C-alpha cells in the first residue's frame, strides 16, 4: 500500500476525516496535488471539486511543494505594536530566494513579540540580529 | 539537591526556557517543568527551592545560574505568589498557573481536580444546568451568551447523538489565555468538557485547536490519552485547524470539523439544534469550559455569581499584550477600569513612550484612546461605548503607531480572511481597502465614464474629494456591519471607524476639522 492510501485508511473510520487526511498528506508530501485530491475524493466518495474546494480554502495546504525552508513571522497587531514591521526589510534580505518568509497572524506570544515560528519551534523578543540569525539557520 | 521549577509553556520556550532548564540540569539540580504563572516579561521565570521556600528569578538566562544558585542574583523577585501582579488577581480559571506540572494527574488531583466532575456526575443533568445558570457564566469566547441557556437548548433538543465542541481556534491577536490553559492545565479543559457532556447527554467531544498552536495540540493529545479512563464513557478527540481565522466562528468551525470549507452557516438553525453533522451541539470556548470545574465544585457557583458587576458575573482572564511593560494574563472580577489594567498593572508601554491607543477584543475590536480608559471591563459597558471586550485581549500601542495604517490593516485582514459566503464582507472589505488607500494618499477620485454621462443626474460631476470618500467609507462600514452573516464582516467597522473617529490626523492631511471631531 502506498503512503497516500495508508494515510487515507488510517482516518477513513473517523468522523469528518478530510482535514486530518489533508494535514497528513501535506506533512508527508509538502503539498496536496491534483493526483492526491483525486485519490482522496474517490476514497471518501466525494467529487474532486469538493476536495479541491477544501484544499484551496485553507492557508495550510499547498497545491505544489516548496522545498525551501519556511520561517513564519507574525505580522498581527500585537507584534506590530512591538515593532515587527521595522524588522521586515532585514528579514527579507536575509531570506532572499533560499528561505520562504511567510506571514502568520498570531502565534499567541503577543506580550513578547515580535515572534516567529520555524517548524514546531517558536521564537520571541526578536530584533534584527536575532531574526536574521534565525532565518540564516533555517 | 536543589529543585528548580521552569515553565514549559510555549511562550517560555520561545524566550529560551529549554536552554535555562538544561543549564540547571548540568549544574546538578532537579528540574520540574510546570505551567507558566503568566508574568510574561519575567519569562523564562525560574523558581528555586531554598531554605526560605520557593524564590523566583526572571527573566533568567543560562549565564545567571551561578548567581541564582548562590543567592546573589539581582533578578530575584521573592516568592512568586506574593508578587503584586499575582497577588492582585482573583484566579479561579488560572488557579493552577505556575503551580502544577501540566501532564501530572497527581498534581491535578492534589489541587482539587476532578471534584467538579465527580459532583456533577452525582447530580441529575438538569441540576447541573441549573447550577451553571445560577453562576451567571456567559460565553467567554466573545459573544457572552449565557452558558446555561445554551446547554438547556441542547439538552432539550431531540437527537440520537449530541456533541460537545470546544472552540480553541484562538486567532485574535493579543489573546493567549486559551493557549496557556491548553498547555498549562489541559486536564481542566477535559474535565470541563466531561461536565458539559453529562449535562447535555453527549458521548463524543472535539477540541478544535488552530494549527498555529503545535504545543497546545501535543499537550492536549497527551492529556486526553492519560485522562481517557477518568472521563469514560465520554470520548474526546483533538482536531487541528488549517490556518483559517474564520474557523473561530462557531458555524464555520463546525463545517471545518465536518471536513468542509470553513464557510459560515446562516443561523437559524442554531448549532444547539442542528450543529455538528446536523446534531444538537454545544460549542463553548476554552475559557468557558475551564471555568466549569470550579463552578461545579461545592459552593463554586455561588462564589462565581458573587464576583463581577451587573450582568457580567465571575472572573475574566484579561490578556495584556503588545507594547506593554508588564504583559501577561491577569484574571480578575469584571468591572476593573481599563486605565488600571494598562497603566497601573501593565506599567504603561514597554518602549517607555506615551500610550496612544489600546485595541480591546482582537483584530475586530475598537481602538480606544486614553481619554476613554475609564471604561470598566464589562460586556455591556463596552457595548454601550461602541466597543467590545471579545476574548479579553488588550493590545497597547505607543505614540509611534499609525492609526491609518492599522485601520487599513483591519480592512485588509477582513479581505484576506473572509470566507466568501456573504457579499458585504467578501467584496466590501476589498472596496474598503481601496477607499482607505485613497483617503490616506489624499488623491481623491476623478469622475468616471459612467458618472460623466448626462443621464446620471445624481452623480457628482465635480470629482470625489476626501469628504466624499470618508462618507462612502462610513456608509460601507454600515453596510458591512448590518449586512454580514458573522462577526468578521460585522465587526470590522469597530477598528476602522474608531481609528478614523479618534485619530483623523493619521488619515492623511485634514480629513475632518477639529470642530467636526470634537
């Protein structure tokens, strides 16, 4: 059984299995592509359009994989109040084409921002040197 | 051997708690990882067990360890529970914060855990609902709906299956109380959900946590694994969101749980009648559910109802965030004035500059100027002042904030996060961003081809100046407010119009004369 079929089988018996399946597919392949959508649709007795509608609705799912490492920088109000916007030019320069620097709206670290997330680790009280180092190490 | 307590809350980790803990281990200490006290400017906060009891130090770095261990560190803050920030609070929901290991059933039971569930299960479901109604508890997610009445509706609704759903999609900037509870006191949330399940007759529950909170998801999953026998036959699962802010709205959350696009549903039917998979469903916020174990413990409902003012009963965990010197979670009875929270407890801005504004209630909350800081923290008082307390987040800005840019951000956020179901929100937000850009750059707009037609008698032939654009924006906000299906489009006018009303000078050159804005 291939990876995709195994993921589907793992969740098929649970209530509302589509999102848990999509999360696992995204984690395993870095994206949920058209072929995966078709296979999931067929297994769950949904149309491909229904599955594609869900995949395209949520920010967490991507249609094609991006092999670059990702750094998520919080740009919400509380981090703005603590000066995140002033860090953005240096962060973009450090990221260049090598790192995907993406926006996230709130990591729940609103009293110690600016905050960023890399994988499942979180970082707070960022200034230009700390954020640049974080991006270069990503 | 010296015992040291350090939080493993994700905020402490983000501030470097793991490196501090590892250094204490290398120094030969026993390290206990506990929940966070919620004094975030002191994280990583370290408590050391010495001859005079536990002493706190913070913010600690690995380099501070020798001085902390020989008692000469200038970062000592004395006994943490006596710190004014903690001593002034009335902690019911956050009673265990800083004091217990999050995944220790032993610690949980030793601090009164499961007493509420055991007492609730000894009562008839209708008696549990009556007690919660008597406590005056209202939904802590933002809407403030009376919890007991919601449960009554679900309990009375016909259905072969019923569900309890925890809304843990805490997407509002400036809020972190849900996250702290899920990471620091997960059994309290599990106990609260088991109490609801007993009251309404549900066998299955789901906790919908946003994917931006990986630590909370891991802690909850582990806690459910440990506590499953304790809450049986009730079953509980964690589901991860997928990065959509709108899924904090309860009907779009239910759609998301069902595996659909997170689009808002029209109400009625209420989720209490036809919710998850069309079945009667209680949807409550993390803070509402974690208040329950205390309320259901003996005498808890009466104590809860005694606290607070008017129709806002009990305590509210308020989150002090943004540019504030003493940020963190401050749980207190309703009624405390905003000024006391920001200036006295919060210590003003972290930057040391004057406070310009505070946004209360998340991205959809109003910007409040210091002249209005006498407002008491209370659902009705805020509503009367055209603001909302929402989930209790207070984000402070200093005088460097550009309110015009923040108003544009609010409108743009609505455009990015709109689910697309209703027109005022989907299209209004995009038009609103364009309007704000035009107002802010002061360019105005020339007469277009259609307006120039002789048949268009009512169209202006003189072009559109700033006043016309401001009037149009006001009208657009009104349309979004009354025409949107949910709070996203319906509340975006709060940040936009409050910023325009109080700081017109931040919207480019002269928008309103001083005489017009009072």
